[in-house]
């Protein structure tokens, strides 16, 4: 007997799950699908608003650090509403803030829907890419449509950094809301040993060069001037030493950028060390890569803030980078005994 109960006078069919209906007459499958869609919309909107709030908080801290509270929303409100920034009132700033959060809510909904469709899970890298891609594209696309000079209104480094942090905050919320079993943030590093080792190596290099410049700044009678100068140039667009903002906010913000850059370098060095363990003749390529990274660092800093190199001294930058590379290389050398064994048995005349 399948699908029902036989009776001499009556046959009772087993209930069909696909035909079950809810109180409103709709099938339960349809109701579940609607609930899932509404949950995606709500979670995306909340995550987007959270990202927008984080971006707003980022710029508020920078504005307070420069002694100009609410400068950024005033400038953006003036650009959006067609007023001079000095004439932007609290009402205009409020209207812009609500519009800002509304746009981020829409972006959050779109992002959450795309993640659901593609089967992606909320991760730190996904948040960073969402910030750099979707959030930054929306920001600059809107300014271009308004005919506003996009690169002079706000320093691009500020915009990218704020959007990266906002995107990660959104993914953190979605990770919590969807009850994703995989860990988020630092806890996931145990599944990615290359990233974990690279961040440790990068932190050592970042600390080495930071201590070097701290000593130089103290000897010159202006502690923390170098990170303040680099932070003012990269985050505020300072063009001269007189525009340097020697504040905890600028120093702290630049320190985060400094760490992020060295984390990337540390991961690259750890990857090179793993290649050396497999291919000992790879040493010359790795050495040249380190030199290229050092030259790129000096070149990028020089292109963004040439005056900083003049004030700090090119020799100090080169020595600092050599100290950082040496510290990172020494850490890798100590942490990887197999690499030492490979070099101990490296035949003479090995070529890259």
C-alpha cells in the first residue's frame, strides 16, 4: 500500500506535501521562499546601513582629528545639493546623511542578494572587495554624474580605506545574521597558514621601520612627525610640512594603512619562502623581488608625497626599508628550518 489507506468503502490518500497550504491559501513552499527573500532584503539593508554608518564614523574621526568636525558631510552635501560648502547648514548635512544611509541600504540589499545567488559566504576579503568595488564605484560614479572633480573633493586614500572598513563591517553583520558556521576575521587564519604567517612577518617589518623613524623623530626633537607627515599627505592631501596634522587620529589612521601594506609584503615574502623550500634555485628571483618591492615603496611614497621624502630624508627611508626587510627575512629564516636545510645543501653555482 502506497500513498493512501485502503478501505472497502473508502480510500484515504496520503497528504501531498507540495499541496499543503498556509492560512492565506498560498503553498508553504511559496511562503518559505517569500520569507527567505524578505530576510535577505532586511539583512542586506541593515548590513548596508551599518556599512554607511561606519564610513560616516571614519570621516567624522578624521574631521575631528583635523579640527573640522562634519567637514566631509558638508563638502559632499554642498556638491550634491549645489551649494557652497561654507553655506551648507545642519539641515543640508542631515538630508545628505539620510541619503547616504539610504544608498548604502540599497547597496547592501543588492550585495546580500548577489551573495545568496552565487552561494558566496560573508568573508573579510569579500567585504574588502565589496568596499573597493561597489562602494567606491558608487561614490565616484555619483560625483562624475554631478560633474564634481572626484580626486580633489576627498583624498582617494581616505575614500578607499573607509569603504574597505565599511564593506568588512557589512560582511561581519551578514556573517552573524546568516549564522555562517565558518569563522570570520582573525579566527579564520588557522585555515590559511600562509596569511597567518605573512601577517606575523609583516607586523615584524612594520614594527622595525616604525621604531627606526620614531628614534629619528625623537633625535630631531619632533616625536611621531614621520607617521603624521605621511598620514597627512596620504589621508588629507597635505602638500607642505606646515600642513602636517600631528594628532593621534592621523597617526592612528596612517598606522593602520602602514600595517596593511606590510601585511601584504609579509604574505609575499612568506610565499617566496615556500617556493624556496620547493625550488632552492629560486633564491635570486626572491632577492630581486624584495629589491623591487623596496623600490616600489619609495616610488609610491615619492609620487604621493615627494615633499615627505625631502623632509624625512631619502637615506632614512632606504635604511628603514632595509631594516624592515632584514627583520622579516630573519623571522622567516628562524621559523622555517626546512629552508635552512635547503640552503645548507645548496650546490655552488646554483642559478635562478
